C-alpha cells in the first residue's frame, strides 16, 4: 500500500504508522461497538485484526452496524464484518472466527495480540477476557454502551507494574446479575432471557 494513503497520519508528529502496521488486535464481538472498532482499526491501517463472534446478523442490527447491509441478514457477523473491513483497506490482514470465543480463542495464541478489545454485551464475558489478558500480560480494552452513555476502559496489563484489573471496581450488583443466569449448581438457566440494551448508532460510533 502506498504511503500516500496514510499521508494525513504522517502529519501527526507522535503517530507511527510503521508501529501500527506491526500490531495484531483481537476484537471480541462484532455487533454495534465491534463494527465501529473494526472499521476504525481498518482505516487506521492496523497490521492484522482477528474478529470473534458467534452471532448472526438480524434486521435490528442494521440501524447500529455500519458494516452490515440488508442482504447480510442471517449471515455470520464475524464473516461479514471481516469482508467489509477488507474493502476499507486491503493491506490489513483480517481473520474471523464464527463461534463461541471460549472455543475459538486459542490460549497458545493470545501472546501474539497487542491487545484484546472487548465489544461484548455482558459482564461475564468481560470478566473472563480481562482475567485471560491479565494472566498473559496482554493489554485489555473494554467498551460498553447504552442509549446515552459510553464507557471505554484501558487496562495496560503488558506493563510490569501493578495494574488494577477490570473487576477491581465492579459493584456487587454485577455479580448478583451474573448469578441470576445460573441455578444453584451454576448450570446455565436455559429459560433465562437476556435484557436487550437500548442504544443507537450515535453511542456506538
């Protein structure tokens, strides 16, 4: 890819396109937030992106997901997001994994990531991802949205100093909410209904 593509980036004195090109980022969740993160990483010219999502595109996703189209309904979110991101910058290496992240994210490959970005919609997954990143000293970024608010948290686990983890400031109500999803034997309740998060493209973007 010609350097003229990133001309405006080169005008930023502290910005290193070369360093960015050497990074590999894992994005977990290809929904509303994931779409924006994948789009931005692609336009920035990140070296490689790995996308993890188990879900398929539904019609209501189209109002909040810049990478999805009407013809994509019922297709894999991860696969479609990967294809559209490649159209934004063909020099970015993009791999997608359609399936449960706990089955598709290989433990022995975690160290290759410069960071893992959580774009999921539940606390349980965020806690697990944070713990994995902390264990393997991989930086963790957590993003969350609702109809009015956005939260982005950065946990530099790759640094050698002591760093507060994602769970450090979670209130007790989070654990109570997680517990509601399980029976007394910690078996997932099949009949449990997840609450839908009210949001628009404004907060996700």
